C-alpha cells in the first residue's frame, strides 16, 4: 500500500521540531546540554504519542449527516454519495415528510462536504414534486467535463409500490435526469427521459439506488430495476449514455428475481452487476451477472453466497486498479445478516471472485449504504443505521485501508 493515512505523511517533520525543542529545554538551567538518556526518553515519549495518534487516525470516524426529525422531515432514507471531479462529496437522500414509508411526500435532498466528510453543508432540496414522491438518487460524474448527472424517479404520492407493480395505480413511475456543472451547488430542472429508458410494458421502475459509473470508453452507466405487470417479479437492468449524458438508452436486463443493483467495471473491461435477490421467495445472498458488451446484454445470473443479505440494497465500488496502484481492489458494503443489521464493508482482490477481507462498521440495525473513494484515497461510507431501527439516521464514516485489512495490506 502506498499511503494509508495522509495525516501520517505530515507527522514526522513535526516530531523533529519537538525533539529540537526538548533538547533546548533539557539544556537549560546551567547545564551545557541534555544527557543522551534524557533525550532518548523524551524521544520515546514523543514517538509513543505519535503512534497513538496514528492508531486513532486509522480508526473509523463517524459523522451524522441526516437525522430523523430534522428540517421538518420524519425520516431520511436511500443514501447515495459521490465525489466530484474537484473532490467535493455530495451526499443525497430521500427526505420523507410525513412518515418512513416508500410513498408519499418525499423530496430529494443533498448535503455537500468540502473537507472529506468531516463537516457538511446545510440541507439543500434538489427535487420537490409537491405531495408526490421524488427519489431514488443515482448520480454519476463525467470525468471529461466534470458534469454531475443525477438520475431519479417520480410517482404520485398516493400510489404504492405494489399497485404500481401490478399496473393498478393512478399513474406510473417516471424517470428524470438533472445535472450540475458547478460542483453540485446548483442543479438544472429535471428533464423527463422516461420514453428512452423505460419499456412500455414496465410498471415499477427504480434508478439505483446508489451510484453510476463511467467506463474506460467514456460510457455513463446507471443501474436500476423494473417489474412487468402480471408477474410481480423484478429484473435488474442498466441504462447508459454514450454522448456525455445528453441522451440515454436502455441496456440489458438481468434474469428475473433480481432487483436493486450496482455496477462496476472489471479489470478486463467487462461490467459486473451485483444485485439484490428478489424472486417470489427471496434468499439471503446476492446475485451477480457480467457483460462483455458494455451493458447491452448480461450473462446468466449466478449466486454469490459469500455475500449474505437480509435481502436489501448494497454498494459496490472500485477502490484501486493494478495499472495505477499495483493491485486490483473492489469494495462491497451491505447489512451482512439475515436481518437488517451488521453493516459490513468487504474487499476483493480478485475482481469479486472472493471476498476474504471484511469488517463490521456498525453492529446494530443498518440497511442501505453507498461507498465512495475519498480524495486522500481512504474509503467513505454513507449508510442507514440506528439503535432500535435502521432508519434513525444516515451516517458518514471514513475508513482507511489499513483499518479494513487490520494492517495486512501494505
């Protein structure tokens, strides 16, 4: 590993300054100079203090970003976080006005961090459709232009998912895209793209939730899921843009019984779609498919029984590449239990074939999550957690690779 903590990189010069001060102070009082024993003892004390500081720096740092009941919202859910081209962190969420349910008066909100997640801006409403539902944030950054594209979905606040899925709701589910060209400070009005990304026979539709990616070819890829009437069975799918976000089209759909998903580009250029297990009777492990044509088609879905889930949404992200960093590393986060609890971050060094590294970030109730690579190459996680319920708050935690691997990845 190159550097596990930026703070450690700046600590040694300050130690030299402290040692010089110790020598000067020990040489005062008429003595020509400090004894070697005294200087050595002082050095031990200083380095012990520095070592304790480094250990503290490796430990997870938690910051509450959204707390239930704040800003006149009952509950905050569906976290999504992304780093802009300038290194600003954008933390999106659904702000549910009157209750914790998935329908009703729900706004799409944002907080920004300019210091790697230590502090956050006041709440900013990005999408508000009156008493209706405006949610499922799924942003992606175009690294060529720095533009942030945010895909979302909307529906009537009185329509419930089961009715939309069955095709018996008052209206359907629509898809819109917003963009920001100023690092997330301001956003365009939503542009409806439903006709280009949703087939006519699809009822339920959700973008993400989580984040999209940009492939090495420049394609913007957004994961999602949908349902077909009369089946109540969901499919994961992707949509993509090859013109920098100006237009979007439908990619391939995965096998039935899949749902909320996240996508990553593998070292060999294939895409991997990691999906919530959602057949008529869901099982407690993730499902995986790959694509060798940029997401236009997907392989047969395979179970990954190592990735235990309740089921629930999860996050998948690339941390490093062998070409740039000497090693391929993928990250995965979810509540690793048959219940929504034990938020866990895992790491794979063989492109998702195995996940031997894992650490629990929160033992108690936990649900949805979103990973991000921070500007200092540490790991950020925005996730739902609480003491009695997973939906009490949305927390940001900064993790180091050294902590995640317990010092074994050097």
